[in-house]
């Protein structure tokens, strides 16, 4: 049975919608909130963290659908674009 199921597509669509909401909140705040406010920095950090989590979930679902099975954390790391792997390696060295 293929892993390309209606459930995975529903999950993928839901994650994409949530990512869109996170981005919209970020854009709304960036247009209306004073930049130097310490609460704003925390809000931005929270939005970015949520977006990163949504992107990781989307990446997992897309790779799982493409490979017709759930993928491991290591497999996800291998499928990241080279420039993202370079950034991750640079952070690991610090």
C-alpha cells in the first residue's frame, strides 16, 4: 500500500495552512509594531520557531509521500539543500 494516502495529503495541507498563518502573523506584526520593543523580538522569535517547526513537518510529510514510507531524521537531514546543510554544519562548529 503506498504511503501516498489521503490522510497524508490532509496532514500536509493542514501544515501548509498553519505555516501560512504563522507567516501572516509575522507580516502583520512587522507592519504595525514598534521594532525596538522587547516583546516584539520575543514575538518574532516565537513566529520563526513555529514556522521552522511547520517547515520540518511539511518536509517530513513530503519526503514520506515521495518515498512511499515514513522517513527517519537522518534521511531528512540528507535531503536538505546543500546551503542549509552548510549553515547547520557552521552552527555545529561554534
